[in-house]
């Protein structure tokens, strides 16, 4: 698993990163007996304490992911882990909201490609404000909160064609000729990638 995750991280611009899974047990005289006579503690999660360790940059050594990874690193690590685990996972749907936080331009595009690949074998639903990522979606829905008769309602609208381009332009900033052109180019680039990798 660690080696497969490192390969995924290489694709996500973390080529020098190392990943490991650490398993620990704790001796407990009242715990579960092992064949050798020792006893170890257990709880609702089992016998082992499992921790993901990561070395994002060479020379730092492996440290707990939860303590040292930046927001962007965490997003890329979680995407790598999801992609690797999806190969053995029988659950057909994957939903992500915080997965893409703290990603920027190029990393968002790479993440979009990874999520698109994951979507070939799983149903993937991602909530994002990143146009570089949204352009890779096979379907794009706009979510709006509207107040009607004193109640807040959520409306989903499937976007295709020009409305989708305008939504991506708005995600890039104020809608202008430049953002519309950039949104169109994002969609064209994503579609060219999909056509090559079908």
C-alpha cells in the first residue's frame, strides 16, 4: 500500500515524499492473550493502533501525517490514499468535500485527473470551488441556496454548454472575456485528456 501511495504522490507533485503505515500494540496485563503468553490492550478499533506516517520532503524523516502535513499536502495524500484503496474497495460511491482544500492551479488540475480516473470504477461526487478541478467532471451541478417563503431551499441545476463555461468563469473570478476564454480552455483541455485516456 505504501509503495502504491508513493506512486500516486509522484503524479501529484510530491515526487520525493515517502509514506508508511505504522502498527503499534500496547502491553496490558488485563488485555487479550497472545499465543506467546503476552497480553495486549484492545478497544472498539481492535488490537492495533494504526498511524499514517509521511515524509513530505527529503531529510525530514517519517512523522505522523495528522501532525505535520500542510493543507495542500493533506489533500493530495488523501486523494492518493483514496485512489489506492479504491482498487480493493467494493463500495461504488466516493464523496469528497474537503479533499481538495488548499490546492492551487496545477495541483487542482492533477487532482481533477486523478478523480476522473477514480470515476471510471466508482461514482465520485466532489464539492469544489476550483474550476481546474470542476472541468474534469463528467457532470457539473450548480448548487444554490434560495430563500422562499422564509425557508432556505437548496436547488441543483445540471450545467452543460455555455452555462457550464459561465459557471467556471465565475469560479475563476469576475466574469469577463478573459475568464470566459480561460474557462473554455479548461474545458477543452479536460476533454482532450479524457478523449486520450478513455
